């Protein structure tokens, strides 16, 4: 409830001047975590959402994952497949196309919570269910490409793909499903599997989970309780019980933290940065605060079909007259790095030499003059036809932080003669109608989240512009068309050696920074708030949450 | 009230309720169904890996590729057959979600109404019996009526949970029993305080009017004590308008319950309905809305029947 949250936040801040009593001493073998979202499903392969990823991080381990160093690593596999170690082999598909055969071997001793070993049969079932599109798994591209499943050993799986990409070693969402529990349900009625799966009807069944913990209790909409998985063979978890509670209203979440009802707030789904910063000022001595810059890229998409924005000089004038560094300093206490392209500085493929646009209103004015926009009597510029330099500026209504940023940017642009009309919409309408159907006239501020070295094909390739014919899929909302960018986006996935990809990435970032289909703002930081007695939590900043390494979390001795 | 008249009234009101619920379901289905952003559009916007093919497949799977009227008729048929369907948001049968949420909200609402009524009556009686206290009660009522529910809630949290640490700041008890009562206290107090003002002002007016009636003078002349006059003679005569207020209050409190359940992160019907509407969970939203409508109408009917039982002048009205 964003409106209510916005009202409550300042009230809470003002009233918290009263001294808070220290939280009651908590038993150190249990941990209560607050998050702001409840998962729509617990099934690992249906729908992707942050709350589900966070909770499943405790109770499941994927085949492969991105580590805290942002490099691909094994989850439950023994060795990451590479061409060099022979676990990945280039080949030709039966219809004569270049293909690849990739083999993963499951770690020995891995068991489901009911003691059944995790085997290749569990991955075979996941592959079969994913290939049967009526099952209703979300993105089906992986399963379309993986045209054959082979298994020469109970712990070994080989997939044959009809396309070769540098991400061949990543199993992505392809995760083992307990065939001994799920296969019969799926075979009985594939279309109804989504609702009949034990992940929904019998969520506390230990056999569904293969991580250090298992889900022991579920309160729909309110939270889950986790208990150790007795068959886990990795490092023993320190906590006998973990509760993950959902409190959507962030002032209420903060109140529960201060009242000692929850021990920590997960940064992946926690307080907005400005609320966490205010809390740190008031209660910095009671908790550990960690601000983790991540892959959430805040930016402003520019509709390039708008004749004003089709002119690159206007786009460059917009970024030159946006004081992003000042906004980051004032609103976000310099906790979020200013973005100069769509690639995060923490990503190994980031180019530190990419063009960095400074705050330079004088140069912005000069560019606008050059583009034919002259100041009118009211300070707003006009072109030769007398049209005003006016742009619609949209974002998600109720997001206080974005609305503040919007006001500051609009004031800055007005200084150089650009009129901005703010027209915000509720997130659901904004994302699913206005953006995805490209109904925004000028500028749209929002964020993208991606994984490390994620090729931005869906946002920048000219074939990814959403249209009715494409069922509005694709995320090139700006309508960006650039033949060289298309070429790079096609070559990048097929370039298997990282060293060969780096120049392509550099060129991609250079084109992005020069052409500015979007105005880069900053990369958002997650605010993690932990109790003083907890150690070992290592946030990643990307899609794989810190809970995937929760067995390393320990009470401080 | 004669049994035949009572049955006539009940039947006519039940028919009205059914028709109202049918109309409500149709209008709500259309409104929610026509809201921008179906679940697949939301999913496409959030996941770049979903292709045009995936979008078409998922729309068909969710039955979103059929006209809205056909979807309504299919839904209505299922509901009439007792099949409430599945919640897309919580991936569970709707019935499994509704009953615990309804029970939680009814406990919250019931306790809040009782507390608000008791405290409001006490304040109203004070104002009616002692005219010099009327100004204070009125001022208190205006103050409370001006305070938004969420503000009252957050104040109580700050005082009793954050500063004093006596009560939980929100959520629900795992243990049940007395522990559940601790979790209930602040939400109930919030909602009761919010409803208190209306009760106090209405009780003061109704009791003042009753106390001015000739039979009160007669009771006093017979030597009845001040308390007996107030509670045994004036209150029963002031009760019918207060019962009407109680019926109206249930509807208002449902709105208050949404805010209270949100501020206290307490699962209930208000929060469930809000989550369902915001999450495009049409099935859950509709059933939750109808259930809330049915509860409100049932409360109104109960108050109506009680009013007629108490007030002989209403008994012959259809």
C-alpha cells in the first residue's frame, strides 16, 4: 500500500524520538527475518519472483548459481562444465545446426529432506515437465533449446542444446524436482500440475527440499518457518529455526524490527534506501547496516518515436542537465553509484572508460540551440514551427523516492528550457500497459534487474520492440534501432571466450552512452539490516540471494 | 413480532441479499476483469525471457484468451456448484485462504465493535447524565473522529511495542491462546478507538432524548436510582438507533480493518482483498469481496431484526 506507507514513514520517523527499549534477548539458535513480499508459489520452476528466490535459497540448492564474486559457480554440481574440461562439447544438431552438449554431475550424498537421494531422474522429470509446455512453467526458452536429455550415471545429466552461447554452463532455472513425489501428479494431469503440485498442496513435505533447511510451517500471506533438513550433508546450519515473515508495509516492518519481533530485514526485499538511511541515523547503534550496490539499474527510457526525443542532441541535453551526482549525494547518502551505461561497475564486463556525462547546463543549452530549440517568452524553448519543448515524464505513482527524483530532475530541465509534465500511474498500469505497449509519450523512469554479464538483447535489439503481433513481448520500450547494436547483441552470446567478448561489451556500452536510448541514473543499493550478534551474511547484489549461503550465517561468539 | 411476519421479513431480506450479491459479483467481475494489466502482462513486463509464444501459451492456460462475459458465466457456474477455484496469487484453493482470514477479521471486528460500543456507551451515558461533561465528551469524540486509523495504530505501536516493549508490534501469534490475545490487543484497540467517537456521540444524543421523556420523570418519581433510570429505563429506549449505528459500523469497520491489518501486518479479509486486487487475483478478489458483502448485509439484517424486536413501532413494517 504505497500511499499509506508514504504517510506512515515520516510519522514513524518523527515519533521515534522517544527512546527505544532494547529488544528482549533472543535465543541465538533461532532467527526471524522480515521481508516485504510473500511468494505466489513455492514451486521452483513456476514464476520467478524475489520473495520465492529468497525463501527457496534456504531450502533448495540449484544446479548452478552466480557466486558472491558475480562469477558462475556450482550449486549442487561437482564441476562447472567447460569446453576445456570436456564437460561441454561442441557438436552439430540432427538438423545440421551448431549445437552443444553439456554435462553436469550432481554432488555425492545430496538428499531430499525425506532421505531420498537427488538423482538424474529428478532433473529428467524437470526437463520433461519443462518441455511439455502445457505444464505452465514460465520462460520456456531453455527447454525449447535443450532438445535431448541423456544420463549415463544416476548422478550425471547431459543436455543437448540446439544453440551455442557463452552461458552454456549455466543451468539457470533448470532445477531438480523430486520425481518420487511429483512425477505421478504431473503425469495424471499436466495442465492441472501447477495447482496440484505438492509444492502448493503439501508444502511442508520434507521430500520437496534439498537445502540446509526445509519448510516446516506455512502461514499463507504471513510467512514460513524453516527447520534443519536432517539429510543435509553440507556445513551444518547454526540456526535450529528460521522464521521468514512477510510485512508488506515498510513502516510496520521497521516497527517490528525496533520492537524486537524480527531480528533482521533482508536487503533483497527490505526497506527502501532512504528509510534505511533514516533508521541508521536513529538506531545505528542497535543494528548492523550494510548497503550493497546491485544490478538494479534505475534509468529513464526515452520514447524515440517522439520527434523531440528522436534528436540525439536533445537526449544528450537531457543528461547534461540532470545533476545525478547531486541527487545521489543528497537523497541516497552516496550509497548508490551513478550509472554511466546499462552495465554495472561491479560486473566484470563493465568498461570504466565509457563516456561519463557531467552535469553541464551550459552545454545542454548549447545543444538545444543547435537542435533548433530557442527560449520562448516563458523560458520554455520552442522550435521554428512554434512547438514547445515539452515532454511527458512518467513513473510509478506512490514511490516516494522516484517522485522526489522526478521533481528534482523536472526543476533542472526547466532551468535549461525544457518543460516536463509529470504523469504518474500505479505500478500495475505503468508496467503492464503503458510501458509494455509503449503508450508513454516521452520519458519513463523505472528499473531493470538482470544477472551478471546479461546480454541486454530484450531491451536494445530492434526485434524486441513490443508490438501487438509479438503479443507485446520484448522490452525495447524506447523503440531503439541501431544496426551495429543489433549485430553486437547477436554476436555476444555466440562468442564463447570471455576475452573475445570484452571488446564487444566495450563497444556496446560506448554506443549506449553516446546514443542514449535511456538516461542512466544509478544502480540501486539494497539496505541489509542485521542484528549486532549475527555474522557471515554476504549479500550478492544480483539475482541469487544471500540466503543461498545461509549455512554460513552464525551468531557472533 | 409474529412468527409469520418475521419469516416474511427474513425471506424478503434474504432474496434482496442474494440479488445484491449477484449484481455485486457481476459489477466486480467486470471492474476487476477490465482493470489494466492482466497477470500475464505483468509477468511479461517483469521477465525478459518470456517470449511472444510464452505469452500466448500462458494466456490460454489461465483462460484469459476468452471474452470477459464467457469468463464471468464460467466463474458463476463454478461458484454456484460450490467450487471457489484457485488463488493465482497464493497458489492455493480460495476456500483454504478465505476461512482463516474471515475468522481472523471477525475476531478483530467483533472485539473492536464490542469495545467501541462499551466505551462509547459509557462516554455517551456520562454526557447524557451529566450535561456539564457533554463538552468534554464532544471534544474527545471530535478529536478521535479526526484521527486517521493508521495514525492511531502507529501511535499505539510506538508506545506499547517500540518504547515500552509490552506488546507485539504486529503479526500473528504462532502459539495461540493467551499469546494470541497479546497480538490482538493493539489492532483491536486501534479499531475500537476509531469507532468510539460515533458511538459516544450517538449514545449521548439518544440517551439525552430518552432521559427527557415523561416516563423517565415517572420512574424518578417512583424513586428509581439515577443509575437504574439510565441503564434500565433510558437505555432500552435509546437502543434502536444505536443498533442501526452498529449495523452501519460493520461496513465502516471493514474499511478500517484493511488499514489496521496492513499497519499491524495481520492476515485477514481486508488485507487479503487488497492483495488480491493489487495482484490481479480475480478469483480470490471476487470471492473475498462477496464474502465481505455478505457479512456486512448479514450484520445489517441482524441489527434490523434486533431493532424490530426492541421497538414495537417497527414490528409491522415490512
